[in-house]
C-alpha cells in the first residue's frame, strides 16, 4: 500500500494501532449529524487495539480481507462487500490479514454517546490464532 497521506487520508494514531493505518473522514459528526463515516486503510498485518463503542459501529469491507474478533470468540474473516454490525459495548478488534492490506468503511452512529473506548493492544499471539 502506498503512503496515502495527501490523498485525503491522515495517519491513524499510532497509540491505537499495531502497524500503519490511515483514516479519511467521509462524513463528520456535528450538532446536526450524529453519525461519523470514514474510510480506514490498514497495511498488511496492521490491526487496531481492542476497543468498544458506546453505540453500534458498522464496518463494510472495500478492499482485502478484514480480520475481526470479539473477545472470547475466534477470529472471523470478512471480504469485499461484507458488513459487520458491532453492538454497543462489545470488546473487539479488526484489521488486515497478514499478507495483504485492507480498507473498510467505518460507520459510527449515535456519536453524541461518544465514539470509541480504546483498550490494550492485540498481541501477536491473539492476531495469529
């Protein structure tokens, strides 16, 4: 994956990702719109930390294969066109497969409740399980 910065993408905060990820806001939440929609691009092997959301988050895979795991469950793989509806308070992580980059749309609803509660990093052992 080429460096996406300058194409509307900004580097994702390194504190919350293992590897390089990039964000591009498509719709920003404001006082009238209680929804945030972004493209999130992950380099191969990159994943975000464990986290929860106060309201649903919906992911739609645009490129590559999305690895997704909820706490206590096995990793699931989602491909282009697949959607994942993550319920409020569910501890989870998502990211690219080890061999290819991945891009998904992230839709965060009811943003007046907050966006994300970041937790600990996903270990290599968890990612490779």
